[in-house]
């Protein structure tokens, strides 16, 4: 009986298929993956930002955006449970 090969799942290649900047952030504001368009927009590389806090990359700030009264996409997602673009 032949064995089925499972497709290789590569999150980065899926993200890079998006032409718009795209990032995945965990509940602690840590960037866990980013596409090429995002890295180009923020003049960085994936190896430099994966594991960094999003507010450090976006605003060079030690605190999240909402701490300064700004609209924070991550906070909106956490509050609503809905995606944000």
C-alpha cells in the first residue's frame, strides 16, 4: 500500500504570496512571522524582526501604541476577536 506524502507547509511562502505588508503577531505583541513586503516597508529583514515586539519595529517604542492613546491594530483584534487589516 503506497504511503501518502503530506504537503510541506511553509508559512513564510504563504505570507510572501501577499503583495501587501503582512505580519503575524502573538498576544504579547511579538512578531512571529512577516512577509517580504512588510520587511521592505519597514526597511528590515525577517531575521531582524521575528521575535521582536511590533511596537519596537513600527514606532521604536518600548510600549504598545495604545499606551500612547494611538489606535493599535493588535489591541483592536484582542478586544473584538476579529481580524484587522
